[in-house]
């Protein structure tokens, strides 16, 4: 089962709460995998998305904390993500001084 993004408009901000909901019945690692390499496989885009590899699209996040211990770090529209890279370009960078 892959993680999807089917909430649109004003409800889109709630999409990432699915991580926490799934975490109530599954360990964190398979929940995160459902949004990365499993989703890539279902979309037939292995090696391009859902992976850190040469030739991949370079969509990356840095999480302030350990999402394997606390899936809520993946919610709140990136509140716990000081660095977001999309297609190799930095789209969010919060500096800690």
C-alpha cells in the first residue's frame, strides 16, 4: 500500500496526518517506505523517485528529529523540516545560528 496525496484545497494541509494514522497500526519504517520506494514502485518510477541515487530527481527532506520514533515530525506542512530540496533545488532552508 502506497501513501497518496488525494486531499486537495483547504484539506491538503491534513494530508500528512496519514503518517500518524498509519503509525497506529504499523511500525514507522513501513509507513515511511509507503511514501518513498513503495510509491515509486507502484508508479513504475523506481530509481527516479523515492530513492537517493544517481539519476534520481533529488527530492529530499531533512527532519528535525527522528521520524522512526515520532511520525508526527512529518506533519504540519513541514514545520519540522528545516531543509526541503525539490529537483535538486532548495525550496526551504531554515538556518540555525
